[in-house]
C-alpha cells in the first residue's frame, strides 16, 4: 500500500458498536486513518464537517429519521466526499436507492477484508478522476456566481445540486439548508395558486417560462416576485437534470412606481429605498403594467432631469470592433 493510501482518512458510519469496532480494526490494520465513528444522520454530518474525511464508509440502517442513503446524498452534495456503502441489505429497492446517490461502492455484510479494501481503493481512484470534473464545475460555479440573475441547478430526481450567490441574497438561505433537498418542497408553497410542472422539464425535455409570478416560501417571511425560466440539462444525449433562472425579481411591497411616489412624500429623516426592476443587459425598466420601456422614458416621466446622450469609451471600443469584424467578413466593402 502506498504512503498516500496510508494517510487516507475514513469516517465509519455504523450504529452497531461491535461491528464498528471490527471495521475500525480492519481499516487500521491496513494503514488507514479512522477519524471517527457515527451512528446517526446528525452525528455523521457534524463529523464529516469537522474531520473532513477522504471517504465515508456508510451503513444504510442507522439511528434517526434519515437512513444512510439519505445521509449519503447530502454528503455528496454538500461536501462532495466519496461514500462506500457497507450494509447487510441487498434487496432491489435498497440497491436502486443507493445507486442514485452516485456512491463509489457497495459492500455486503458480513464483509470480506480483501473485498472491502479493494472497494475502498477503487473508490479513491475513481474519485481522483471525478475531481477533474469537479474542478470544471467549480469554474462554472464561479461564472454563475458572478451573474446578477438567480440560478438553481437540480438533478433528474428534482434535488438541488447548486445555487448561486444571487439566490442566497434573494432568500437568505444557507448552502446547507438547500443542497440535496427536494426542489419542489423547498422552494414553493404556491405559485399563482398552481404547482410548477417540474416533471415535464425532466421527463419531456421542455422549457417552462413563467412571468410575474409570486413565490411564498415557508422558510422566509418575504414574498418575492420574479420571472422564471426552467430548462433541461442534457448530457450524453440524456436529460440529466434542469436549471432554473430567476430574473427581474424584487421584494413585493407595492408597485415600484407607488414606492417612488411614497419616497417623494416620506417623512423627513425616514429611510425608504424604492425598488426599480431593470434588465441587466438592455437596461429597460419594467413598469407597473409589466411593460418594458427605455430607461430614458422613466427619467423623462418621473424626474426633472434633462437627458443628453454620449457614448462612453468602452461602448465606442465595442462599436469599432464590431465594424472591424464586419469588414473582415466582407473585405469587398473596404475602401482602398
């Protein structure tokens, strides 16, 4: 066994103390660093967070409301730590549920030491390959977090796998509250008194577009209005999940025109910030009838400012570059 393997940290999740002791002895004899034992969902999540294991050896039947499969899902989504199941259960339903967690191994009890070690080694090797994919995902995460649009990504089972910073700012949710949770039950109690057909996105591969909807969430007292686009994510020719993009959102108080009027008549010293919805690209604003208008129209109608148009240096550079590209594509238009 290599030096790197001997430094591997493993967390054991097993509610039978005698079995847990036997597993720990086996792992230590083979050079692994056992960082702890856990017997319930909460204890497991706390120890994964505190010990940062390289791998979790997970029993399926553990103490508490959630079993090892539920626990493995959240470990994968929150900590991205590889999990190998070590269990006495081999029925079809259990195996199918375990497979959906994308676990790296499934070892049946009573276990054979050589089989267990082989599964651990294979899991660590496969996880090393997956890290390359995870790095690509991290780059995507950085890009999505720079957007001022709310983005949520969910898998084919409707479980949330990613949310960007805009969603956190909108809802106040912490990562641990959301990732690995069912999209439908967590996000919405109602949307215009109708349920969103998330299943059609995953099963039929269609896009859903909802305009001016209001979501009431049981986790937060605020009501939030937004336009919502839901699209499938396709990998290898198959639908692997979906993406929700929240745009044109704002806290619902009154119409923002009413808010602006209120701000003009507010009591001296009272702080009030009106909400004005503006498209981040074309810079149009949405009025109380949900019509999109040029920002100049808003300024002319609602303020006493006089407008004067000037092109900024960056826009001039873009304009010149666009003209250059057109000339490169159509050289016959150039003048000698």
